[in-house]
């Protein structure tokens, strides 16, 4: 290179610079663009593969979900068979009477059933009937009555439970009489669809 003339040396440097610029342009213009496109394609492939795995998992779970839905339908039909229908007052007297025998609760008053629409959820397929009952019981007997009721009737609930000590009667200094409680509560029960 020392033997080259100044003009030839300048031309050689210019060719090297132009070649370097051309290679840099090819790298940044073509190769880097293609690598970026390949990265985007790889990312899209990962997302699509993830979605495909979710779809395949849902397909594998479809049989289990269908079985669960069938079982839930059977449980609902079994519960609906036990729901009150027809003469609601007779249903209430029968079922509360059975629980009363099991738990030593004295029920002194009960109201006629009041049928209403359920306001909790829109387009709810069931109606509700409200009974008000009152009576006396010892604390543990009342607790057993409430627990038995809620366990035996999953479509019912107790609300507005009011408990107070039983007022002592004249000359009623009896310890057992003082431990009794009076109660009033509302029983809200769902009514089987299509029942009057």
C-alpha cells in the first residue's frame, strides 16, 4: 500500500468505505428487518400455541364439565322434589312439626304463608313464601332447631330472629322457667316452579 500512488490509495480507501457502508446498509436494511420479522413471528407462534393448548385443555375437560352439569341437574331436581308446592300452609305445619318433635321447641304462634317474588335476583325462576313463627325454648334446644332446619332444608333460610328471655310469671321464681327464651323468626322458603 505504500507503493500505491496517492490517487490509488484514496480510491482504495473509498472502495473500502463504500463496501463497509453497503454491508452496513444490507445488515440494517435487510438482515435486521428479517430478524425482527422472525422474532415477531416467533412471538405470534408462542401466543397461538398457548391458545391452542387452552382449547385442547377445554376439550379434554368438556366431558368432565358435562358430567358435572348432569350431576348438578340431578341434585337440583332432587331438591326441587322436596320443595313446597300445593298447600303451602300444610307443608309448613308438617315440616315445622317434625322439627319441633326433634328439638323440644314449643311453637306457640305461626302465621299464614305469604307468597312473594324473589327480589334478590332478576328473572329468578322461583317464588318465595314467608312464614312467621314464635315460641319458647331453651338456648341449646333453639340452637339445635335452627341447625336442623338449615341442614334439612337447603332452599330455606331463617331471618329476623328475635330472642328474648321469657317474661317471668307471677310467683314464677322457678330456675328452669327463668332459663327459657322466647323467639320470633321468619322462615323464607323457595317454592317449586309452577306451584301455586
